[in-house]
C-alpha cells in the first residue's frame, strides 16, 4: 500500500551555509563594525550576540533573509527574549524546532480525516504516516497539507513508497 511520512526537520546543511554567508556579510558591513556581533550554532540552537539589542535583531534579520533565500522555512525558528551578555552586550537564543509535537500530529490526522480524501493518517513517533490505495490520493494529500498554513510548523514529506 503506498505511503509517505510527514515530518518537520530542518536542513542543517542549509542552515550552516546560510550562517556562513551571514557571518561573512556581518564581518564586511560598515554598520556592524565594532559591535562584536556574532551568530553561532550551539547544539540544536543558535545564539546571536552583539553590543546592543538592535544590532542583535539586525543580525537575526540578516540571517533570516539568508535562510529564506536558501529555502529553509522560518517556522523552524523561535526567538527567545533578549538577555544581558558578557561585557555589557546583549544576546538572544534562537531555538530550532525539530520533529512534530503530538498536538500538531493529532491536528494533521484530524484534518486529513475531515478533508474527505481517501487516505489514512497514523502517528508514528515524531512523524505522521499517511497511507492510501493510490499514488494520486497521496499526492492530493501532500498538496492539501502544503496549503495548511495555520499549522505553525514547517512540514516536509519523506519516504514516498509505492
């Protein structure tokens, strides 16, 4: 029986590439000279720091543009509040959300049932497995899920099997 998995996983290679581009631009731009601005990966999160909170926000805005250009959904990122950093500077933690929360998985299964499509959704760990009798039904389900903008989670589709 044909199936596919609905997951929420960011592409870490693209995140690293966007971060490298942003760091190069931060080092060259005049408005960031002398502000000690940096954006770093710390485990499964990012941290932006600079001398002032407006420079931290500007660096994050720059990185968001680079991420969007590389096709990384900004729904994967959640910014925390500003905290005082070392030397009188400011820092902001940016969490990277991976995996589907249980509530969102249940919401996806519920929406698939309500849509009237001839597919079945089941929760398997941090993924939702969608099965159907025909490939066309599964492709219609993927198109349906891509239109669901109010889920507040970036969806990607993997393991499409015939």
